[in-house]
């Protein structure tokens, strides 16, 4: 296909009068956009992080060897077994090795701010929420490097689902945190208006629009934009190839699907329970996710833990849509914070109770993790199902001659092994081959491998050559991921 500007994506967007995040890359720009050689699309990295352990003390991680098997609480990942690599043995040694004259807490909770930096802390705070990272996080590093090469999208999309904590995962530099956007409606408006999100340079509460537009009005506006561009796309269809027309149609449909999903979330009603949910899930939304949050009018209250499950799904869908539109090539989704003392998973049947000392509500995720029994397994099962949902969503998006997952890497991380505050030998999940860079379909037993080595591997996979990242003494790339 000719690379004449007449056929370029930028020219098309200009003619349609819409934001740059609205349309996917056209066939004529795949080569320009790709960060690695070949005919597949650009590489992306998606980090999903949560706290309080990826499994319980009563659960086993996956087996290893040629015939490795998933434990019951990870059964939602079974359809994607050949798409994932399970790691058992990632360690956050920086929390132990950082200078600590104030005697700050050294634990899984405390390591949260360095999970994506791998650098020694600049300082420990009076609480785990106040620890200060000593360098940039991998999302900002990769995004900055890609933009230096000419990429025009967002440096990174940083989102969150419910948190009162000021603990941050993403950092532009030491003591320069990125505040994630906890409002999916704002994320939606930002992405599909083609605007660059703004974030404070000091820790504050998650950003929301100063004067939020009523969601029904916003959705009507977005639908109107799509309706208007449809006629232009029809006229333009005679000048692009079949593959480009299919990409345009598929992306416009994905935006409509998101609109419909948000409308359904607003209109539905939330069920109640007594803490007996199983938390199981498959590649489809798991039980409980189908229950919509309360009808809160024009906007879901993202600070209400009743909406945690609904907002999680919305943020995953928005991340996938952003990748498909090439609005960003790096996303960090933070589910909660370093401890989650207030998160109550209503869809699993949990309801508020009294206070459990300094661990928060007795039926909140933090307290459940401390008890580390059957309730923890229920929560673990639900979190795993969200990873399965994200993998399935990425596999369902065509990306050049492959799928979005084929050309990406999804990394699921936790700040401890179980709910017992461990920061060594922590499990992690890596999904996707990132254009063949990784060899999935395996379960690897590691021993005390610094998280830095995983971060270096991700940077190299997405086309940002990196020898070390964070504290250089912890070594370079985790070569085992390549097979």
C-alpha cells in the first residue's frame, strides 16, 4: 500500500476531525509503528498489580516440568495455558537493602512503591504509604524511550481501581510519582478525545475531572462523533485496502461496545450476599462481574468499594481499547493499594463488618489476607479470573497478522507471596510472547530472582534495549523467559 500522506492515518484523522486515539493504526503505518522487525504490530506492555499475596498459605502454586498443572484457584487461566509463563521466585530485595535510618517497615506492603522501579528507596516513610521510590518505574522508562524514537501516543496509561492510599506504583523519577486515574469515565473521555492526561507531581488523591460532564451527555456526544465519522469513513473506504477497512470497522465497534458497557453499568442493580461466593471465573466475566453496581445516576462513585469489581472490568476494557487504538503502548493498572484495608468484594458475597484492629474492616481484603484461609482462596480465585479476562480480551483483538496478545506482554504482579508479608520468592504471571520474544506455555521455578530482571526482560521485549534497570547490582535480563 502506498505511503502517500493521502492514505496516512494522520491525514484520515484530520479529515474526520477526531482525536488521535480514536482509530487504530492503518496498514500503511504498521512498519512505522512497529518497534521490532517483522509484519506484526507494535509491542505493548500491560502491568496489572495487586496486593496481599497471589495465593494463600493453604494453596499451592502451579507445578513445573513438561506436564505442569494449574491449581484449582487458577483454573480460569486453563484456556490460556499455552499463552502464559508462570514464575515462582521473584524477590523485592530492594526493600531489604535500602538505607533505612528511620526504621521504616520492611515487608511486602512496604515494597509496593518499588515493584516497578527495582531501585533502592530514596527514603522510608512513617507508614508504608509514604515510602519514596529512588528512580523511575519501568512504564515511564519504556514510554519515554518510545517517544524519543518518535512514538506520538501517551507515555503510559496509569489507572487504578479504588484506593485511599497515596502509595504509588509509577514514578517519572525519584520522588516524582504518577497519580493513576481511578475514574474509568474520565479515562474514557481522555482516551477518545485524544487528549494527554495530566497528573499532579506530588502525591494526592486520584485525579478526577474538576467539573465532570454527566456520563449520559458524554456518551451521547461520543456516539454522535462516531455517527458523524461513519459517513466520512464510508466515503474514505474507496481509498484504503480491505484490511484497513476491517481495522476501522472493528475499532469503531469496540468503542460502541465500551459505551454500551458503561450504560449497562449505570442502569443495572447490584446484588448482595453473605460471603459465600466462590470467586471462580473463566475467559468470560466471572460470576459476580455480571452483577452491575448500584444505579448511581450520571456517574459511578469510584470511591465506593461496592463498585470495585465493575470498575476493574471497565479499566481492563479501556486498557485493551487504548492498545488497539495505539493510544499508548504501556499501561499500569493498580487494583487497590499496598494493603487494601477498605476493599470489600461485594460480588463474592462479602459485606461490611466491624473493624479488625489496624487491618481495616473485618470483611475487607486486608483482614481476609491476614486470616489466610478459605476466604483468601475465594479472593485469590477472583483476582486470577481478572487476569484471565484481560488475556482473553487481548486475544480477541486482531493486530496486524496476529492478535494483540501475540504482540504484547501482560505482567501480573503482587507485593507478596501469601498474606504473610513476604517479599521474597513471590509468584508472577507473564502472558503473551511479545512478537516471539518470550516462550510461553511454561511454569518456571526460580530462586530469589530480583524483580529488576523481569523488568529488564519486558523493556527488551517491547523494543527498548536495556542492560540493567533500577539497582544495577541486581543484574540484567531474566533470560529464562526466552526459553
